[in-house]
C-alpha cells in the first residue's frame, strides 16, 4: 500500500511496524518556523543507535530535488 500522509499518520505506521519501504524527497527549500510540522511523528527513539535503518538505498535526482528510497532493515 502506498501512503502519503503527514507526520502523525506516518509516525503511527512506523510505531505499528507497518512500514517496509520508505521513499522520501529532499528539496533545496527551507521552510522552518517555530510551528513547522515534523515529517514523521510517533514515538521516535531516545538514541540514534536505536533508530530504524534502511538497506538497498537508492538516490535519484529530479531537477533540483532528490528522491531517497530504501527498505527497513530487520
């Protein structure tokens, strides 16, 4: 299933272990602000060492944007 959602929905899917592949875009645009939304909510981790890692990562360029995709390491 392809899900395009906000931080709350995406975080909930990660928390439930329902994500197997990630595709994200990085754009050379800074929005920022004190009330800026996070890309992914959920429980998160206390230490970087405990974070989810990706395998079989690929990067493609679309104009000025980058698409990064990979599968969750188990």
